């Protein structure tokens, strides 16, 4: 065989070679050695049938050349991979199949159960019951029975009259001679005993669309509302008619109900502010106010207590709230200290309590440093100043009792250029020129002075901070009533008033004589 020539068979020749192999296997009684090797020499490139032919020859080893059996049964040998049934189709050939009630999957090996109910291939009139792969039975809904065809259903006429009587709770429906069924009135449903009836409570079952209260009658419901609410025209939803007592309205003075809403009002003499809740003596009463108070050694502890009372008098004249006026306090001497920023307290009571707890610093008088601190920190949004875009007035008030130990000009000017309205209040040895330099224009309306601390309460009473121009008009400064020039001015005013009154009286007398 070593001299045997190998021949390659093409795919087109393959069907003919397979036939020849079969003929040799079945018909040749004495095939020659050369014949067998001619047919199987290129078996690695052949399909399975030729490979099996070679295996057949090698197994027999030519001991029985007359008998060459090619009937290899892969199903019998378990070399098939079928999940359920292997079908022998010839030597070395098989197909897979499935048991009854199953169908072969796309992979042609595994099987899936057939659910005729799910596929709708059952013919049951009412209910299909899955009984296993490819199997089903038909059933009927409650009150029906299965007919003889095992597919269709008919009414289950259970009830028969006894002596012409029935035991239906509400309605008896005649179904034929001596036969009946029970039914219920509108708004009721038949119970499981198929005789008695129960009221349908749509409210209890949640089958309604009432916003607040559902009132049930058999099979029907109506809607209602809680106290303080009114049923709307849709007969389902409700409108709050007493929001003042059911919501946090935030009105400073009084809340007034309107259908589904509310609004705030103020007492006589006060106006509702822009936030719609707070009340004030004028519309422009919302300000951001920072007070700079002198805590230098020259003030003295007992006078510093009067300064704190002065601050609280100013606070009392303001409409303090989170949306109204905000107040911050800074104390200065040789250094500057923020006692509390603009956003710390939102009521006058809290501010006044904090003021009374402020400790006296003593030492020098650095008014310029205090003005710089106010401009750079106190009126920043971080410390509670509201954005400039909101146009809420920013007001600074400086209280001092002596000459500043540093320059005030630069930051007094910068503060006013930044849009801060500056007030200057001096007492005792305060320098008038410095006070006027700090004060905004017109200076006469932003500059106050008194000789001693005992009179500063008078300044607080008259200080309007120009938030209400009509109220502050004409109030320039508080003078010492005991000063000589002020006494002379008072006497002249009194004399002029008396003289004018006397002249008017004489004129009236002359007219009456005519």
C-alpha cells in the first residue's frame, strides 16, 4: 500500500462516491485491497458516511471481507444530543423529536411543553385549564355549568321552588317551570350563597374621587368637605374658606380669609410692606442698618450703658423682621469688633437683648478703621446685607464721643460712594467737622449732636433715619435747651407769637366796628 496513489475527491463528486461506497459494502463479495483503499484514502476530507466506511473496514481488519456492515446507529449509541427522542434515519444519520405535548425548539434538539390554553388553541367558551403539556380541560365561570360537549357553558339553574316559594333576599328571576335564580336591587350585590344581598359601599371600597369626605348610600356616593372648606361646583373638590386658621400665614397684624386664599392687613396708621405680611409706618421702612458705637475709654462704663439704651431706642422705631428691617451692631475702640451681623436676629426683642449683653471695650478711638470694617464686611451679603439689586436702603450710623485717632476721610467718602446713607451722632467732645464729613448730604438732616450723654435719648426719639421722608422732614439736629443762644431764640419766638396774636385781635375789632 505504500505505493498507492492518493486521490482527492471534490465536493461535486461527493454524492457519486457515497453511492459507490454503498454498493461495495452491500454487493461486492470479494473486494480487492486496492479497491478499499482507493475509496477511503482521502477520508479526512469526506463527510461522515465515508469516515464510517473506513472505520467499518478497520474494525473488521479484512477478516471477513464478505461482510462489511456500515449500519452505525448513533441513536442506539447515545451519540445524538436529543433531549427526548432520537429517530434513526440510516447509518450514521438521525433526527431529534419530542414526546407528545412537546414541540422541538429551533436548535432541533431540545423540547418545550405546549400550552394550548396560553396559545388560545383550546375552543373553551369560558375557562381553559392547563392540565399538562399539550393537554387542557374546559371549565365555566361561577353560576355556569359545562355542557356535554365539554367546551361550552350554560347557566347553572340550582334553585327550584318549593311549593311555589323561593328564598331570594331581593329579586327572584323565573328561569322556567319551578326554576329560578336570585338577583339584587340596584346598589346591592349577590352574596356567595346566591340568595342574600349586601349593600355596595363605594366609599369603603375606595371607588370614589372625593377630595375630603365620601358619604355612601348603596351603590352611590356623594362628597362633602371638612370644616372651613366649601364644596366646589364639580361636587368632588374643596376650597379652603378659613386659610388663616389652617396655614402659617405670617401676618404681622391680622389675616383676612378669601375663598381659597387670604391676605394680611395692618392697623390704622400703618402700611402693609412689600412682603405682604409685615406692617410699617411707611412703605420704605425696610432697611439694612449697621450701627457703629464708640467703645473708647473716654466714653466711661456708665455712659456706655446709656449708649446701649440709645441703640435700643433706635431699634424700637424700626419695623424689624427677616423681610423688613435688619440691624447689625459694631463696636470700635483701638480695634473693631462685630457684635452681631445683619442676619443674626429677626425681631426687635432679640436685637435689644443682644445689645444689652455687649461688653465695653475701652482703649482708643479708631473711627476710620470702623468705617473701613463697615464698608468691607458689615454690608456684605455674607453677613446678611441684601443684594444691591433689590434696592433696599443701606444705612450706617456712627456714634462717637471724641476725635478719631485715625483718618476718617477715605472711608467716609467710599461709604457714601457705595450708596450707604451715613448718619453721624456726636456727644461731648465729638468733633463737629468729623461728624459733618461722615454724614451724607444734606448734612443738616444726617448730623446730630448733644453736649452730654443724658440727652442722647432725645436724639433717638427724633432720629427717623430718613426712611419716611414725610416724617423726618425738618428735623435737623437736637440742641442743648439750656444753652444761652437757645433761650434767646425761644423768648423771641414766644414774643413774636404773642405780638402776632395781639395784632390779629385789634384788626378784628376794627372790622367789627365798620
